[in-house]
C-alpha cells in the first residue's frame, strides 16, 4: 500500500511519537511510506530570540534537509512543506489558512506526484494544520488520529481556530481515532462524532533489551526516581521540587529538554541531565527504581496518552503519576496516583516496598501494548468507508 503520514513531529526529533512507530512498523511490513511533518514557514527564520538558541538552529537545519525527499534508515521518505504563512496564534490564528492553503515554496504537489504518492491507499493525519495536504493527495481512506486536545494546548493556533478546523477534518475523514478515553468523550461532545480509541504503545524490544548502567548513575547510592520528558508548561516543577525535599533518601534523575534550565542544582538529590537520544533512554530506565509523571492537572493533560507509561513499565518500573483521568481509567496495578508532594512521597515509599511485585506486573501489562500490535489494529480499522477523497 501507499501510506502517507501527516504528523506534528518530524521522525528525526528527540522524542519518538506514535506516528514514528506506526510509520516504521508499516514500512517494515513492506508498505511504501511517505512522512510529512509540520510545515516550515518564513516566520521560523524571522524568530530572532529562538534563532539565538543552538538547539532551535539544529532542529531547523535538520528540517531543511527534508524540503526535498529524504529517505531515512527505515526506508521512509520524509518531505517537509515550506509554506508562506504558519497556522499560529496572532494574525495567523485562522482556520482558513490550512483549509485554503495551496502554495508551497518547495512545490509539494509536483514532488508528491513524482514520488508516486498522489494516489494513496491510506492517509493518517495527526497534525490539524496539515489539512491542506488533501489538495495534493487522493486517498482511498483518510484517518484523523488526534493525539492531544490540541485546542487546549499552549502552543500552536488558538482554541477556536483549532476547533473550527478539527470540525472540518472530522467531517472529511473516513475514521477518527483518538489516543485516550477523555479525548473520545471530548470529540463526541464537541464535534458530534464517534471516535475510536487507539492508545499509544511501546517499542518493546527497544526498552526490554538489557543495557549497561549509565555512567551518570555510577555515583548515586540511593534509589533512583526517574522522569523522562519535556519540562514545559505541562510539567509540575513545583511538585517535583517539594517531593524531592520530602524524600532525601531518594535521588531524582530528570532527563529531557529544559531540565538543566529549570533545575539549578540547589536541591542536592535532583540531577538534571538534559535531553538524551532515544537510543540511550532504555539504559536509564532499566537501572532506575521508579518512573514518575508529575504532570499538571489541566484539561490538555487529562486527555493525553502519555508515551512514557509503558516505556517505564516494560523497563520494570512502577509508576507514580498525578491523577490524570486517562491513566486512572486504565486501572493498571503498577501505576499509583498522588495529588500533592506528601502523597507523592508516600507512593514512592509504597513502590519501593513492593518493587519486585510491581515490576513484574509492569512488564507483563506493558507487553500487551506493543506498537506492533497497535499497528495491526490500525490496519484492521483502515478499510474504505466512503468514495476516494480528491
């Protein structure tokens, strides 16, 4: 089959999201896969404050390499649109931009035709702002796969513009998938459609293959509590600091963008390592004791399907999380919940006291959620339900 992904995250980004894993598995099954990430625009190069950041410049450089078709090590063709105007807050906060946009500096239409993807068997879209790609692709089946409540996130376009756009996408798509039960309920209430839940999973072999202890752990003599992920506005930094102060006999290791910026070393039992490549993350998980998800209790977070849950789990880590609706719905025995620092401290003690039992449950349950099995479920759902889109 010819399969096209329209994704919010490039495949070569630090964090490997669901579209990365699905596209990889589909390519390994012999399908031809085109991967189109979030567009670049002129305004990416006019953002002077961000251009002063080396990480931002490196990301831009890597994305420029895919303005022309670029085939990666998974035999997936990557192609990034270069558009005139972004779909973002401010003067570009209008749904009609991705609805009506047709011009791309790098001539996406002709490139897609040359790659023989003008006619696709399946399109899987998880970036609302890429809806204009329907002008270049005729799809037998179009799936909208919403991974977050985008309209309640702090980045991107505003709430009303995204909801107006998503209403149009939901009407157009043959099938709407969401990654959490709260998000399914939101889509039913907001857009009047029946979405199907297909949650995020785990690359089982990547996280279960034994790794050597990271050198960063060698000087730590107390149990290790690990967080892997961004320290953005969704992360409860204050909760982490308070919990660490209540737990001097535990060592908190924080991996991800923003960790060194927000954690200045004043709390002796917190170590911020900054971002680590996906290839190195399993070693840090396998040699830790507990995984944590101290996320703020916002509507956007409640609708999330956290990628790290089963990555922690298959690495043998019990998980302590704030009481997110989606995670509570799953009723997983290896996940415990805490609403404040005192409860977090107590649940960390519980996990340590029951570590062997919880680790076994975590690995057993997480194996059921491999990306391979989720990819097969996706293909079973992806049957044409309407005439070709054009």
